[in-house]
């Protein structure tokens, strides 16, 4: 099987980063948010995507693919 060196590097870095936080997703998220703030770059958020129901039953609801 062919091994992509870039993919392998990304996976290695991801594993090392996760290990620093004992694979705790909340801790990783908090660290990433802090890195984002410390970068000084402007963070842009977009409004949720809305859709129009052609049958007029659910207009302007946020788009979601989650099952009901």
C-alpha cells in the first residue's frame, strides 16, 4: 500500500498534540482557542446557513443534516 508522507506527518503531529493533553478533547479545544487568541489574527464567524422549504412548512430554519 502506498504511504503519503504528508498524511503520515499530519497524523504524527495530531497524535503528539493529543498526547500532550492526555487525549482530552476539551483540553485540546481550549488550547486551540488560546492559540487562536494569541495569534492576533482576526477570527471571522459566519451566520448559520438557512434553507427555504418549497412547501412552506419550515422557512428560515438553520440547515442541519442531523436526523430528527
